[in-house]
């Protein structure tokens, strides 16, 4: 019986904390950082629309959405491997070239390096999800500072002018986060990297929240 009451008490406290959490967040959080790809811009839809006519010209009869999914998954896996190897930062664009080339090889699609470059450049043209612009403007009007926090190359992180971002933090910028052990640049999701990136922009971790499509984005 004691265990039952303890459990009920813990549940009640958890529910109370959940109810109080929004008020705490509104009071303490000053900065919201967003991952760009998959959070702000619709990568799956945008790239699928871009590759569909390209794949039709190549005579590939598969599902273009599946092609994009394989491309994105391969890019993600290679990014994580790059981070784990800790042998220096490989630019986002270069990882993208490798990923889409791998997928076209897998699909038995003949291609040129110019076509690889063109496909990856389509990432720079991606549009926000339909509700993003209004939501960001609302957050900004409520006094939050908004920033992009991304592994992407800085020249690829030029958000739509309708977006409310005032700051872009790229881990390939002039002041990248450095590993104390190796002295080399690092990638997300390492906590020390995020802390260093925020500090370089005179931000701290306590009054900020990072929003991304997954914990490792």
C-alpha cells in the first residue's frame, strides 16, 4: 500500500511539474535555436520535387521519395561517422556529394559530377514548412531571440528572407567548436560543441532551447 501511495504521489508531482513547465519556460528561456534541415525547411518534399524530373530523364522508374529518403539517411550516417572518427570536419556539401553519389550507384543511375553538384545545391533552395514563417514571427514578437544551429556549411545556410532569424551558428564558421583532445573541429550532437558554438555568439545554454527533428540532428 505504501508503494502505491508513493507512486501516486510521484505521478501527481510529475503532473504538477508538467503544468508548471510552460510558465517556467516562458519566464526563463530567452533564446531558441533551430536545426535548419527537417525543422525549418521541408527537406523531404523539396528534394523529392527537385529529383523527380531528373530521375525521369534518367529512366529510373523507382519512387523519387524513396530516393530522397536513402539520400538523407546516407548523409546522416556519414555525418555521424565523420563525428565519431574525430579526424576533422568534413564539409556538409562534400558529405552530400558522397551520399547522393552512393545512392545513384545503388540505383544503377549513370551521372556526372556536375549533376551531383546540382542535386546537392537544391538543398539551398528548400522552402520552409507551411506554418514555420508565422510561428517564427509569433515567437519573435514574444521577445525570443531566434538562431539557426546547424552542421551545414555557412554558405548553404541562407534562410528565406521572410524568416525571423537574426543569427546563424554554423559548425564550419570562422570560430568552430574545437575538441580539447584532438584540437580538431567537431560536429553535433556533442554537448561541448554546442556549448562552444553558443559561447562564441555570447549565448549561454541555460536560457536557450534547441529544436530539431531528432535528438541527434
